C-alpha cells in the first residue's frame, strides 16, 4: 500500500467520503455518551455536534470539491476556526470567563491553529498511504486518555469515534482504491481535535500543558517533515511522522497519568 | 378652560406620583419586611444518591450563601450554593463532579433556589420555589420547617429552617452515568439566618 498515484476523481470521492465518515463517527460517539443534543444547546459540548462539526465538515467538503483560490480557501478555514473556538468559549462568558480573556483565547488559539491547518494542508498533499490516518488515530487515543484523566469522561467516546471514523474511511479507501487517499482529512481532524481540547480545558480540568502537547501532535508532522519530504524513503518518512506525533502524545499522557495518580485520595469508581 | 388645566395638572401629579412613588412604595415594603442573612457557618446543603443501587453516596456543598426576607404575609428565600465547593470526601470524585460530565461548574458556577411561602400553624412554610441547577430552572415544592428563632448568646437575632426534598438529576440535564449512579437525588437543607 502506498505508492499508487491517485487521480483527480479519486481525490474528489475521498474529500466527500472523509467528512461523512468523520461526521458519522463523531455523532455515534456523542449519541453513545450523551444522547441526542438539545437545541438550542445548553451546555458547551452540545455546540460541537450541532454547529461546529457540521460547519467544519461543510467547509472541508466545499474546499475539496471546488477549486478555490488558495488564499480564499485558507481564509475560509481561518474564519471557521475562529468562530468554532468562540462558540465553544461563549457559554462561560461572562460568568466565569471575562470577555477580554475569552477574546485573547480565541485569538491566541485561533491564529496558530489556522497557521497549522494551512501548513498541514500543503504537507498532506505530499504524503501518501495510511500514515496520516494512523497518526490521527494515535493522537485521538492520546487525547481521549488525557480527557478521561482530566475529568471529562463523556467526551471520550466522541473523540475515540472521531478516530474510528478515520479508520473506517481508511478501510473504505483501501477497499476501493487499494490505498489510503487522505487528502482533505488532516485539517478537519485538527480543528475538531482542537474543539475537543478546548472543551476539556475550559469545561473540565485538562491542563494547558497537555492541551498544547496534544494540539501540537498533528502539526508536528509538518514541522519535522517539511525539510525531508522528497529526500527520504517512504518508510523513513513514516517513521519520522510517527515519532514527531507520538512524542508529544506520549508526554501528554504520561504527565496526565502522573498527575492523576498523584491526587491524594483513595480509589474512585464514581 | 379652568377644568382642562385642572385635569392636566392632576394627570401630571399622578404621573409624577407613579414615577417617584413606586420606588418609595417598594422601599417601604422592604423596610416592613425583616431581612436575615444566611449564616454560612450554620448553613448546610447535603445530598445523597445511590451508587450501583447498593448504597448511598453522600456529599455536600461547602459554600452556601443567601438571605431570608420575612414579611407580614409571606417569607421569601434566596439561597445559592457554589458548585465548585462540592465535597464527597473523595478528591477524584469531586473533581469529576465539578466537570462538565456533571455539575459543569465552569459554565454553571452556582445553584440557586428562590421561593416565597406562607406559614402554616405548625411552623411549616409551604412553597413552590424555583430551583436553578445546571442551567435549567424548574419548580420544586418544598416544605420548610422553622426549627426556631430567638437571640443568640452574642445578641444576634437568629432564625433557622430545615427541609428535605427529592429531585431527579435528569430533569436538569445531568444524565451522565445513569444506572451506575441513581437519578433521584435526596437533598437535605438546614440553615440559620441572622437579622440585619
């Protein structure tokens, strides 16, 4: 698996299939943990499946199907990312988060995430095979573990199912195209992952360190790989990808685990 | 003409009276009522909930505040508990309860109860109050028993109440882990107020 050249039509099918698989995956996980979200949303987590997820998937779909100017496509993602973070922080303003702080968080998180999505979308086009889906699954599992230990257990099924959707999409891709066509996937996953981490940080007790480490795990691919793509073998690139993403995930899970174990209390089973 | 001027003048007087007089009337009502501030060191909100259907887990809120307003015909209560102050004698569980799986303390920092009741002969106040929990407000019938009132050894005038009632946490959108943890929550409240 890996070196098969994919044509334009295959890529178009992939950019339609990925948002559907990811959306279905997230919804299955969410329904399992929470049931049907109410409208209008009352708690912050309900904004994810009802507004943020559809918005991200639609932009992913539109950008995949239509060839926009690069600057317009990137601008659309920046707008979606900023709005998504603002929507998720809104329920805490002004009761427990001052408007100024919320704006600072939206800008402080939104701009780097936007930059990473832009860089990742460029790198993604140059990567092939199942590397990206496996890395995404690894990051989602790590994020789930940290969210669990950060006290937001009901966010875990949706996060895991997000990764599950990616795995299912990869299997479909292998079945039909004999390779994993991952174009258009990583941006969607990064934005949704950041959404889950924002919920963990601002509505549970996911520490900032773990949030940053997990949020950096996917962009780390680009930081490490940009200089080596085209100069290294497929297996070397795959190795560096797993290493670049795996280290921050491993560090985040280790820190979370140590903090959880250090909580001075007896065992806890609800 | 003279009649028209009189009518206009009356209208102005009535309007001014309404505008100026209403706040005055409200103040007079407030003065007639006696206000008690909740004594936080003698206020307790405990709850219990079943675990696996085998036993009860007990908990409390350590930060409670509010006031009591006793008027001629009715008594009003305004109580608040800070959700972050939950205490079930297990640090990990308290952390989990504070988070979005349950009380969502960062989005809903307090639980409030507001109610007005009339006193019956047996010192019990019957009321239907508004319980605001987890962002949802629902009416809850409550029977508050007056435990006693009088001067304490330090010269303060106190009044004390206690009540017990049951709610369903799912009614307030707190439906995580139903089954493992029960739906019905028994709540026990007792507090003293000190007259201002």
